[in-house]
C-alpha cells in the first residue's frame, strides 16, 4: 500500500494532490483500461443511432468520427480537469513534472494540446494510411513505373516508424514496471505523470465493487461454458411427460383430443407440416425440422410424448378426389 507520509500543503489550502505520494502501478493501468472501455462504449452508442440507416453509412468516415468523439471526451475531461474519466474514477490526475516546484502543478495548455494530438493522431493516421496513399496517387491505380518505387518507399517508411514506435512503447512499459512512472510513451514525452488527487481518499471504484465485478465475470464465463452442454429440449420433454403422462398412442382423453389435430402441426415448429414425416410415435414432423434437430442432438426425443426419435419415415396419406360436377 502506498505511503502517504511527507505530504506538502496544496496550493489553495486543504487536502489536494501530492506529487510526492507514489501511485500504484495497478491504479494507472486500471485508468487506461477504463478509458479504453469508455471510448468503445461511446462509439457503440453513437453507431447505434444510425442502425436504421443504410448499412455502411459510417464506414467511409469512421476514423474521423472516432477521432472527433475522442476529442470531445478530451475537451470535457483532460482540458478542464487535467484528468481522464478513468483517472477520475481511480482518484488520479495528471501532474506537470516539467515544473521546478515540488507542489502540484496542473498541465499547461501546450501539454494538454500535445496529449490530445499524440493520443488521437497516431490512431487516426494508422487507420487512414492506406487511404492517404491512394489520395496522393500512390495507390494501386497509379502508374507502376512512376509511382511504384515511391509507393514502396513510403510503405517501408511507415512500417519502420510503426515498428520503432512499438519497440519504444515496449521499452517504456518495462521502465514503468521498474520505476512506476509514465505507463505510456506519450506521458514521458510530454513530461506528465499521474498523481493522487486526494491521497487519503477512497477510490470511486472501490475494491468491493471490483471484487463483485470479477465474481460476476467469472460466473458469466462459467454459464457460457455450461449452458451449451445442457440438453434443454430433453429437460423440457421430461417435464412435459411428468405433467402430462398420457400422450398420443397411450390412450386417455388427451390422446383422443390430440388425435384429430396431430396431423395439422409439426411437433417441433408448431406449423403445418412440410413434407410430413413420422419418427416412431403418433406425432408428425416437418422433414427439415426433424433432420436438423437430429443432427444437432443425437438423442432427440419427441417434445410431445418423450419417445426417442427413430428413423424418419414419410407419411403416406390416402387422398380421396371427388368430382364436384357430379353433385
């Protein structure tokens, strides 16, 4: 647990941010995860507004729309408060390490703008690099003798820059694990780091809440694994046979009552039987219904009477044709 000793008085009195208090690494990483989840949530909500429009309407401008939404979040979080939404939930905010003062200093205007540029810009450029090459006449439609070498060179430069950036991010993350500061390369470049907003305060995302979320997540994964293994149709058939023990072919009032309607509906889909087939009991099934369910469940039983499904045989009906002119 981080020590809270040696706190310096805040600039405006009261308990304020203390740059000298170490911030847990897990707090900083959790803030990044919360920010990523928020970006995805905002984009999902925004895209749902256009779900009834023409499909693919947002695809041509999707990178620009995502960048715009991220800039809106930055405008109402980092710009006025020097803290992202994830940092606010984790009781953190950014501190200007370029200041010579030992007390807390909010981000300068240049650092805030740089943070927006280095956060949104690389993502947009990565998604738009191919389209930019096409717009410059360096795509596949250009003349190979004139543009082939230049296109190949630009692609190699972009690949080299991307690779170097990934290596730099990896080295920076290893340094962060060692020293506990600057989890992202952007923070190290701009000279900013996360500090506790109120060192003595309890996080908004309390441990009880996090434990409850972890337990629910594990329970949900267990259900996702377990439910496909449960034969719900067989359970339903067993319950039906217990509640209504007398089915068709077993006598009883229910069998007599259903005898007249059994040929009019499929025992699986409830519709008029298409290519009617029987499987060993007194009920009729659509050919495609019984075949598809038999493939999905090797031990399929009739949902009406519980009899195990056997070989499907076509129903042969005698049709009597009468001459209407004879009347």
